[in-house]
DNA sequence: TTATATACTTAGTAAAACACTAGGGATTTG
DNA sequence: CAAATCCCTAGTGTTTTACTAAGTATATAA
């Protein structure tokens, strides 16, 4: 499972599409302006999204993009997998000696964790995010969730 | 939240440490052999892990590494944050016009999602992974969780 | 029918990250 | 002292990231 800024760009763009695509298609220029992502980079991302049928393009003036299916039928995992290319990189696919099972054990543990994370974001749809945004009032200033990285050095014995 | 192969290397190495560190320290050479990670790269990863007190090094012959605290006190999030450097990249920290709240909305939605994923892996400890590995019998061959990437193009209307 | 606005495509590129090699130094054991 | 280990710094080829540039294809509108 890979989860990087590229995936965030894609999710952000799809969110923009879900929020603004109610009345007519949304142009990439709009998303580019709205979200501060370069137009050409968006075009590359949308090429990948289109390949997975997550968006549908309409050409010509007045054109733009629609979601490829209903917002509640598009999971965050769908989006991230479309642009971030699931990387499977276990080296001991049956071959190699696996150090008496020891090596494979950690590999399997990682794969379990990886699958858990995948299943987690698989369950979250674009519609979930949108309805959550409309329900709870969000301020513009957000801060890092409390104690994510800086307190780790202190709390050790 | 970033989750890449680098984080996997770190989690894998920590798992190795948790599994083999019961009787004496584990050397990086051992982990390097066990997990197929280059020694020098491991040293770099462990520099980061040590900085967060997630591991404790013992020098000299017979030395190696111990976990910095109990395995149930080390979360996967701790490990990944130590090596993968939490990237905060919202560009509208109060400044910029935020397009009438529209832009910030998607940003906040992403931040919520990001926090959810973080809290998810925050709840999984090294000890959890180890006990899970000992309980359920894992074969050596693992396959990609069914239908992760290839079925997306077909299931669209 | 010509101009324009959009989607689509390909090529290139600077910067960063990744994973590694190389070469040492510091510290502890025997 | 010698060896094994941790520890540190610098460099390097490859890949990824995010972008620029320069087009082509298609649909709308004057």
C-alpha cells in the first residue's frame, strides 16, 4: 500500500468534482484554480482516473469532467490505487529460502497490515467524505492532530 | 500521512527485532540477512528509529539492537512517522483566499481522512502483529487481496 | 466555417526521495 | 591490541514527483 502526496492530489481533485459536479461538468481549469494543482499534472492524474472509469470526460466548450459513477460507489482506495499504483514488493514469492519461515513471517505480517489499511480506506467513499463535510462545521484553520510526531522522543523511558 | 516502501522496511525490521530480540540484542547484519535489506540502509533507518527512542543500540562485540520500549508500547504509526517524516502540505494555512471556503473544505476533508488512517495504525502495536502471527498459521505464499486493482475498469457502467 | 474551449496526448525536466555503496569513526569485548 | 558492532557522513544511480511545453482531437458558438 502506498499513500503519498500524489494520492492526496487525486483524492482532493475527486472531492472537488463530487462537490461541484452537481450542475454540469467541472473543468480541470476550475480544479486547478480551486485546489492549486497545475493543470497539466491534473491532466495526467485524470488520465489514470479515466482509465479506471472513475471519471468521465466531456470535450468541447462547456465540457469538463463528471464522476464516473455515483459518489457513494467510489472509495478512497479506488482513487489512490488508480494513481498510486499498488506496489507489491515481497521478494520471497515461494522462492528463496525464507530463513526457515522467519522471513516470510514478517512479510506476511506486513501483508496483513497492508490489507487492513486497504480495507479501511476501501470502506470510505467520496460520498462519506462529502456528507461528513456538510454535517460537521469545519473551520479554515486546521492543525496537526495532537501529538503525532514530536512527543515520541520524550515519552520513552 | 505517507506510507511507502521505506516505512515497510522499517516496520519489517522492527518486527524482526520484536521476534528475535527476546534473548540478547539483534545485529543489523542479522536483520539485513533475514529481511534482505542492505546493511547501510538499515543503519540509516535505525538512526531515525533511535532518534525517536524506538530502538536502543548496544555497541561492541555481542552488541546489537533492542526495542526501545515494550512491543505493545510501539505502534505502527510510531515506526512509520519515525522514518517517513509526516508531510503536512496544506497550502492554505489561514492565508490565501480559500475560494470562499470551498478549497479549505476539501483540505479539511483530506485532513480528516488522513487523521483517521493515522489513528487506525496508531492502534496497532508491534505486539499485536507478533501475537497475530503466532496465533494464525500463515503459509509462505501470499497473494494480493482479491480484486484490489484490476476489477475497477470492469465494474463501471 | 472559422474561432474557441475544452479534453486528450506525448515529451521533456528539475527536484526530491529511494535504496544503496563506500569509507570511515567510536565503543566494547576478548 | 584486534575484532565486532554501532554510529556517522558523503556520494550515486534510479525512480517518483510535479511541472512545463507543445501539440492533437472534438464539440460549441459566432
